[in-house]
């Protein structure tokens, strides 16, 4: 595990959780299939890009470990956010808890894919 990237992932997780706690009702809407699809379509490549940016100083053979290090805080903490969704996100409808869980998995998948295909010169 790369500690620097794990801490970066923890900071990203904390910031995203705070933003969703404050304004999540503007992002996730019950029954909004089109909005959910757009959110998913934007999130996957965005997370892959974030991983590529944060892993660019690593040797190519370390990118996947870097991506896992970045995703690990979400993978460890968001199951609790999902399980206690109404308490963690009181501003959002409990009906979007499943969409939230799927979105987090989708974001983590984007991060992992970003680490699978390093670009550029060998470091």
C-alpha cells in the first residue's frame, strides 16, 4: 500500500462525504434514472483521470497498487455510510441509498481501471 495515496484517498473521501452531507440532495434524486446514468457516465472516467494524475510519479508497475490505495478509504468507509445512510446523509432521501452504494462501487471501479493502464514514459 502507498501511504501517501491512501491519505490522499482519505482526504478525497472526507471532502466528498462532507459535500454530499451538505448538498447531496442536489446530486442524487429518487427515481431519476437519467440523472443517475449521467452521474455514472461522468464519474467513471473522472476517477480514472484522478488516479492517473495522482499516480504519475510512481513507476508503472506500482500504478495498480496506487489505485487500490486511493480507493481503499471508500471501500472501507462507505459500507458504513450506506448502512447508516439516513444518519450520515440526513439531507438525502433514504430511497437513494442503493444508488449511492452503486455509485461508490462505480467510482472505485473507475479508479482501479485508471491504475490498470498507466500511460507515458516508464519512470
